[in-house]
């Protein structure tokens, strides 16, 4: 990947004219079993189109042109609410929380008290529990150039302390989709929100030929339950070194214990720039086939790279999505900006604690472009 040849319109240099070109429309997407209406919002600029629904505050599609100018969807998802309700495994496009990623043994201690969560992943808690934020119908309101989703999570929800009020704002400016998260609580709690979109810049097939760059010198190795061991390991001279561009498939089947444990890549990378108030470079992806590119900027200290190892394309457990595409193993990749997994059980990790009077505040920017 040659950054000088990338055609990217940065959100940091976006003009007011470009901002004003984003349209926001709303339409019904279906009804939940309890009768609640799920709405779809479409954000459209001169460059890309983003579709969002209130169920899970999720991204259902992002369309952009390839190098030949032909538009195509780059995100795994479904065309019906029924399909999202039936799929309790993938978290396609959703906001996951109250704590994204894993918490070991479904428990943590805060202020000297133990809190027990529902185990839903080999005895651990994954993405907030059995009824995480991805399974909630968020309220929504249109804002300039986008939509704001709001969810109130009561004290004790999935075992987490404190009444948490979370807001997620999606705004589109030219080629950049910004995701801004804020939250407040009335008791000490922990929080780690992220978006779980699966990207396939080709729009079909696997993602093994995608070229990935990660701005990370270190990562957090995991145990057999995919829980961080607590160590920060260097990526140098390992299949986890993406500091220069490598295709995802180049080393994914290498003889490496960590790749064996994750069935591929499913690891937290420690970004070289610590968390800050301004988004910093986290990752770049380029697809030689379509020419589409994705650059991820974030205020978070880490990013989870997941290569879609658990997508099941067998006849018994298949996922059919947009255009009846079969979502088989490694047909999508995730780049989840975040704090480290299992941080509440690792005092040396950056804290995920949120106290009353504080505001959780983090931003991730997805910039789309085309390489020549």
C-alpha cells in the first residue's frame, strides 16, 4: 500500500460545504416481537452511503465506488430484521457493550466488591453478556449530518453496576464516517464500547488478499480462552507484525501458538499513540482487487483485529447476507477500537472505570478511499 497514492478526503480537512452535502433519511425496518418499531437511517454524501438501524445501533451497509467507479457494499449484514434477530453469534455492525470484548470468568471486582456477569463465551463474558447492547433497540434522533442513538442501561443490567446512559453519534462527512461515544453513570462502573462491523472491501469472497497495516509495536497474547495473559508482547519477528503492509492471508496459517489459539487473528493490538483527545492512526486496509481502502483513526489506546475465523459457512450453520452472500470463514474482518480486553482484572492495563460526574468520551473515524 502506497499512502501517497491513496485518494482520501480527511475529516480533519473537511469543509463546511462537504459537510452540508450529507443527507439523512429515515424509514421503518421492521418490528421486534414486543411490537417496538426498528427504524433505518440512511446517511448519504457525494461519496458514500451508510445505512444504520436502531436495533443494536448498528451499521448494516456502507457503499462506496471501486476504482472503476462502480458502487458496492463493504460491510457484512442482512436485509431483514428477522435475520439480525436470529443471528446471536456475529454481532454484525452493532455497538457492543456495556463491555466490548472479553471479561475473564464472567467476574470482576470494583471498589472491593465482586460483580458477576452472565457467561456466554467458554465461561467468560463476551461483548456485555447474553443480552448486551447489540440486542437492544436504541432510541434515535436525527442530528446534522447524521444520527444519535441513545440507550439507558439500568443498574445491575447484565450484572454491571450503575445506571449508564450511553450516546453514540454517527456522522458522515464526504468520505469519513465518525463514530462518537459518550456515557455517564450514577455509580462506579466499567465501560468499553466499540462498533463490531465486519469489512470486506471487495464486497464478496474472503479477505485474505486484503493488505493490512497496524500502528502497533505490541499486542496482548491470550490464553486458551482468548483472555489476555497480562503481558505486552512485541510484534517484531512474529506473524503479528503489521507495521508495514502485509496481506492477511500471508501468515495466518503459520505455526504460531497464538494463531492456533485464535484460529487466526483475534487479538488486541496496543497502538503506538496512547489514547488522546484527537483521533490518531490505528490501521489501514487496502483491497488490490477493488481498489477500495479504509483508514481507521481513534482516540482509543488499542484495536482488536479479528479475521472472521468463527464465521460458519457450512450448510448447517450458514449466514446468508446482502445479495444472498454466504458469510463463510474469513469473509470479513473487524477492526474494533477499544481499551484492552479484561482490563477490570488487570490493574496494569489502562483503566476502563467510569465514575459519577465523569463522561466517557471517545471517537473513531473510518475514512474510505481508492488506490490507483
